[in-house]
C-alpha cells in the first residue's frame, strides 16, 4: 500500500524590507508532509509555548518543513550530526 501524504501550497510575498527598498518578490511552491499541519498549528498554539499566535505558526511551519526535508534525506551527511539532537528536541516538544 502506498503511503499518502498531505499536500500543501505556500505563497510567500515580501510586504516590506528593512532597508526601505521596494518589496515585491514572491514565491509559490507545493510540498508534501506526512502530518496534518493545521492540526499541529492548533496543538502548538494550545500549549501556549509562545506568547502570540504568529510565533506559534512560524515555529510550527518552519520546524515541520525542516524536519520533513530531514526525513526525506535522512542518509544525507548534512544531517548526520543534527539528527540525534532533533530527535531529542521533538521528544521535549511533545512533552509540553
């Protein structure tokens, strides 16, 4: 049986730049993740790990994007030293 993943799309657009130059770049891409990201957003938000909802969303999305890339490339040398630390971090996060 084929393992199915959830599919998502991200549309990212510059809204302002710190140097005052004109913003306008954007990128859109699709990706797959084995988790329901919207459920994760709600779980992290409900745990009140961060003071505001935006920070919870940034954290959740960044972590899930990063860890999914690690999972798909688990034998890549780039992640060799990081994998044990991420594993421990995820255990700690889930215990909150």
